[in-house]
C-alpha cells in the first residue's frame, strides 16, 4: 500500500468563495488575485517562467514582506517586457513599487532600472547618501531528469510532482533566493560527473541507502554514502517486484524464490533494497537499461524474469505501454523507501542547500501544501490508470 499522506494542514494559497470569475494573466496589465493563486503560478502564466520576483518586486508595497501570502482581490501589476509598469497600474504601485525586470540583470542594472520609479516618493525621505542596495542572494541550481513519472518529467504537469515539491519548498524557505531546476537525462552523470564537479548545488529525487549496513551495499550505494548528503525525506515509495501474470515470481513469498533469476533494475536506481535481500550479482543476473520502459519490454519478451521498480513509477509506465493486464506486482515483497534531494559533501553550499530544502519542507507540511501537491498529482495518476 502506498504511503502518500504523511502531512496534512491548512494551505497558504489564497482561498475565496466559489463562483468568482476567472481572469487572464498576461504581462503589461493589472491582475486581480483569484482563488488558488500564488505568485509562482501567476508568473508562469504571464511570462512563461517561474521567476516570481518579476511580479513580487513590482508589487512589494501591496504584498508586503512575505511573498508567500497574497490575498484574494489584491490588484497586482504585471510588468511589461521592457520592465515598465502598465498604464492602468494603481497609483500606489507606481509610487512605491520598483519597476520589475522581466529579464535577468546584474545588481547594478537593477538599481539603475528601479531609480526612476522610486525617486519621487523617496526624495524627501532618503538621506543624501543612501546606503548601497543589498546584493541579491546567489541563485541555486538543482538538476533532475526525465523518464521518472509522476515524480519528474518536462512533459508532466509542473514538470512532475517531486519537482513541484522541491520548488515550493525553496520558495517557502527563501523567497528571495532564485532556485531553478535543470533537466539532465543521464541520471548516472549527476552522481559521477556533474555534482562532483560542483556544477550544480544538488540533484533529486534519489533513494537513500541504509549506510548503516555499509558492508552489505553495492559499490554504487557505497559511493552514495561516501560522497553525498541527503535531505529529509520528501516522499515515500514502495520498492516492488513485477513479473508476468501467472509467473511464480508474481506470487513468491520470500526473496529466496528469486535467486538465480534475471532481474531488470533501471540504471541510476539504488540497489540497496536488493543487496540487503541477498539479490546481488553473485546470486542473480542484472539487466540495467537507461529507460524504464526497456525493463517491461524485456519482461514481455522473456528476456528477464522480474522487474524491480518503484510501484508508482511502474504503474504509470505499464498504463502508458498498455501492459497493465499482462504484468503483475508481487504483493509480498515490496518495501517502503524514501526519496530525497542530495548534495555533494564537498560543495561549499551543501549545508545551505539542505537547510533551505528541509526548512521549506517543514513549512509545507504544516501549511498543507505538501499534501495538496501530492494528492493532486496522485488524482491525475489514478485518472490515467483508470481511463
């Protein structure tokens, strides 16, 4: 049974009475906040990206110091492409809010662009020698990959459930820090090349081996324990086994029944579950393709006996391939595992990154946003599997 609803609470997103009319979100106009809005989604719909400071900087006088909280009925100005405010912008915004930039710029360029919008209101209040503006926090870039539904994928809503959890956690913990997610489909390169080269702050999602059982782990999982640190668990999955319907492996009661079999486990997946069960290279034959679908293609062709895979990912893949009736999950051998973000131990921002994500995750758990994101993604998943 999938463990999905660990955290519940009241959502921070704006809530209003039903029946309120929808309003288009386009750049260079004034937008009235509707039920369910948040700054990131407003920015995505208006500009095609999630750098919400475009909207926040133009409306800080109205929103206040916390960009996480916006109220139904707020009038938000959505800056034009050149950074100017729309002609119908409320006077309060024009007087108090700086013109937001749609494109990224240096701190010096930002200060210069904002000066005309603030000089009238500030003329009498600012001393002759104003202090220099505080530099913006250094951006944080994380990597993930495709072919991991419903957790990550550029073709998935919100680029995947786990991507949404990570981005929301970062927004809640440090709204002033720009956190972006890049997709690199070679999952092994995350661990072996990109993170060791300090090219990115972290990667997600990854299973965490039991490093306390170090002697039982595969070389790959020992490498993770030696070189990486893990965030708090963002989500729990059931790591299961799949076999052809009618196969004795689909109903096996213990791991001994799988000894001597051919098992497919996609590249990049931790082998910890199999290692601790005694399913190692000495006792079974492994097939480790890059694509998840290749495992099930091999299973239907008789090239492997068992597929070892997260049950949620497997269900999604089987539905997409039209194989749901031909392949069955073993109900006896699944084990609950947690998914995490990881950082390289030697990265100078390792602790900062973990603190940011862990803090945001706690905030989401209390507010109910964690549950809202997960339940919405799982509802889509159920519709996909039942249609």
